[in-house]
C-alpha cells in the first residue's frame, strides 16, 4: 500500500478543489493519504479583525499569546473541519485532528523562543495515524504541537508534514502551495524541475528562497532525510497535480534525495 502525505497550503484557497478531489480519489483507491494543512491567510484575517498586526520572520509567523489562541481556533476549528467536509463530499471518511492529539507531535520552542510560541518538531508518534489509515480514514492534521509541560505551540505546517512523511516512510511527500514550484530565486519566472538536497539548503542560505519558501525547502530536505522516498513542491491549484506525482510525470519541483536519481513514485 502506498502512502502519500500532502501539505495543503493555506494559500491554496477554498475555490481550488482539484487537490482535495485527487486526495479523495487516491484514498478511495487504496492509497494511504494524510493531509496536513496550513491556514496562514485566514489566521492573519482573524487577527486583523481583532486589531492585531502580524509579523513574519524566517517565513514563520511570530506568535504571541493572542496569535497562538487564534491559530488554535482557526486551524483546528474552521480550516480543518472545512477540509473534512469537502473530502467527505468526495466520498471518503475524513477526520480532523491536531498534532496535540494522541501525542502525535512533540514540540520544543523554535530556536529557544525566538519567535514566541512557535515550536519546532522534536518527535512524532504516528501510531494513531497508522491505525486510522489501516481503517481507511483520511486524517487531516492541524500543525500544533505540545511540549513536555503541556504548552502548545504553533508549528509551520511544512515541518509537521515533513516529520510525519518521514516517520510514515511516505512514497511521496507533496507540499502544495500557490506557486508552480521552487523558482531559481524569489523574483525569477523560472521554476526548477529538480533540486538536490544540497541545492535546497544552499537556496535558503544564500537568500534565493525567502518567506514561506524557507520552511518548505527545510521541510523537503528533512522529509527525504528521515524516510520519505520522494518530495515535491507544486502548485496545489492545478488540475492533475497528484496524478502527475503518482505517475512519475514531471510536475513542480522534485527534490532528489542524495544518491537517488530516478523518476516518480515507485509502484510496489
Ligand atoms: N525561490 C522561490 N520560489 C518560489 N516561491 C518563493 C521563492 N521564494 C519565496 N517564495 C514565496 O513562497 C510562497 C509560498 O509560501 P507560503 O508560506 O506563502 O504558502 P503556503 O505554505 O502554501 O501557505 P501557508 O503557509 O498558509 O500554509 C510563494 O507564494 C512565494 O511568494
Ligand atoms: Mg507557508
């Protein structure tokens, strides 16, 4: 049975339903699919209704106490449930959880609290996910985590998805976002078809990737280093994105794990 972990970017808005239709298609056809979602734009919108400005650093939301509360409510509540409703409409049994459930995501403060209540993944426990997948559920996960003292943290969804993809030995890890893939630099028109782990790291270091692309590149590297067999950054608003991944057609940017130079998802 193949396993697919899809990070559904907050920037892929509600009216783009192709990706969820494809997720449901594969889930109905014997692929284990886990969805991890962001929801940045909606969190920012709710914070601004509360008169609260939003700042980002290293592509991540600086998270004070109010922002943390809003992140929890918006991601676990509105965004997660909306994705579940949509998937159910396409005929799969989806349910939403967050990284706090069943101790799925253990967090520590990101760089010693540099960004407030932003966490980084310390450890993931995928036992609940494995049971749900075996029972043909589609888990939809909000990117929150808890530390050893019970403090909750906001974690960039790209990192949570990457850690789960690694732990589940995903055949494909897909970061679906609002650009065609990784461009050679932030303002370039040219999307890179492939990237090695080393190239991905150097793009972060030398500033060719900025903002939300920083955690993505770090995440794809982590995913392939921790057990995912392939990783992609692609436009989640496009029709047939997952079909292309599953059939080995060129799509978005594919990250090549060091030492492996072959195409597509292996069909076991
Ligand atoms: N080299 C680059 N190539 C492509 N996009 C880049 C690059 N550098 C920066 N970016 C930016 O990264 C953005 C994608 O990250 P962003 O965090 O905004 O989306 P997301 O992760 O899909 O959404 P969310 O964070 O809400 O889940 C692109 O819209 C683009 O502006
Ligand atoms: Mg992002």
